[in-house]
C-alpha cells in the first residue's frame, strides 16, 4: 500500500457538504481517507460509495470491529461491499475474531488493519499492557497492516519492532492530539490527521503545512 505524502485524512465530520468541501480542498495532496462512525451514522453507508465515486481516494473504514468471529465477518463483508478498500479491526477480541475479519476481507480482495494500541491516554490502562501481544498475534496470522499511536512514539517504535520493517503502519493522533508527523514517520508509514485539517479555516493550507513539516 502507498499513501500520497504519507498523510491520511480522518474525515470525522457529519455533513456531506462539509465532507465534500474538505475533500475538494485537499484532494491534490491526499489520496487516502479514513471514514468512521460520525460520517456513516449521520449519512448512512451510502456515503462511502458516494465518496468513492466522486473522488479518486482509498477509503479505510474506521469501525474498530470488535465482536465475535461470526459478527465480525458480517460487519467486514457489509462495509467492504459498500466500497471501502480496507477496514480497521480491534485485536483484543482474539485470534478467532481477527482471523474471521481477515479471511472475509481477503475473500473480497481487500484488507484489514489490525489495531494494536490507541492514541488517547485512556488506552494506557487496558490496551497498552497487551498491545505488543496483539501485534505479535497479527504477525502470526500473516497480517501486513497495523494501527499504532502517533501520540506515543516509544510505543510506536516497539510495535514496529514486533511487526517488522515490511509491515505497513498507520498512526492516528497527529496534530490536535499532540503527535508530530515527522516524528511519527520515523516508525510509521503514514500519519493520520483529523481535527487539525477538518476543523481548520483553511484545510488546504493545513495539509501543506503538515507536508512541509515532514520535509524539514
């Protein structure tokens, strides 16, 4: 997988006009976006199909799938059939649930991203103690794509050491949450940026500023 300028936009808005306004502003710089519950619950899964049709972007569905294997399989199938290119799946639910997600995605010719550890402080209590085990489980299952936090470079580094140099890591938390794009990309393949772009008065200029900071 390749991500243009190593930046992924987390498009966590709730109105179609707003989403399209932001995409119009940044499409010259970005080719990958992450769509989560805010947009899909507000507008329905049709918004994935709509954006896929109107913009040349890769769409990662950030649904953090976390259920039993049979339910995970259904969620992954339905989401990817709406046009998403990949979907984020929690690892703490265990091997059977993750493998069901992986197998369904591959059956559809698509991919999953395994979430190892989250970017917010609260993740330290429950996810941090097991995140390296989750990463190792992913390696054992042959998973190539991972999510690891930009806000915790030390944790990101350790997760990279577990999954190896050939794995593809995307990292949330750059910008508003305090993560640095340039520091993150020492270990990650792409930085995920949300509020610093979509809440900006000038999303295009904000993206340009982040890209320039990487090149420094």
